[in-house]
C-alpha cells in the first residue's frame, strides 16, 4: 500500500529563513514534503497561503529562537498547530539559539537543539517524525 509523504510546515523567524531552507532541502531529500513561506509568490494573500499550508500539513517544526518567540506569525502558527488534532504529537521545536523565553507549552514537547551538523539534525528530525507517524 502506498503511503503519501508526510507534509511538514516549518515555522521560523525572518532571521532564520536561510537555515529553514537548508533544513527543508535535507528533509525533502529524506522523503518529507516540506512547505515554507518561500512558496508564496508576489500578489498572493500571505495569511491565506499560510493557513492553507497549515491545513494541509501533518507536522510542524518550530525553529525556536528569541526572534521567533517575538514574532506574531510564530505565535499564530503554533496556536493553530496546538489547536489541531492532526498535529497532536507532531510539533517538534528545534532550538536554534538559546531561548530563555521559550513558551511554557513548548517546554513539554520533546525538542532538539541545532548543531553544526545539519545532516545529523535533519536525520534526527526525520526519525522523530517517523515515530509519530507510527502511532
């Protein structure tokens, strides 16, 4: 039986746009279908495109940083994921910089820390998400 690829939404701050792209590329090579806001073309309604992407995603990776914590978009994206049964157990924070103001709710999730080895980090993300799809 053919299983469709898990669709993953990456939530990140503007500062981490390039890092998100690097991680998305590695996750894509590992077989995940990764959505990023770079898929939005000029003239499209940004909020509507993000909402559509969230509606069609199975998991969320949060590139956690002080900038993300201060982002209105980050808060809205995580609130959506936390309120959706589809994302239950499939929100994975990845701390990319020390974030003492990490939202309390994210402290209860298993989370990873950014290392210099993006290939290893990406493999850890894939492994973690694979275990959530077995449930």
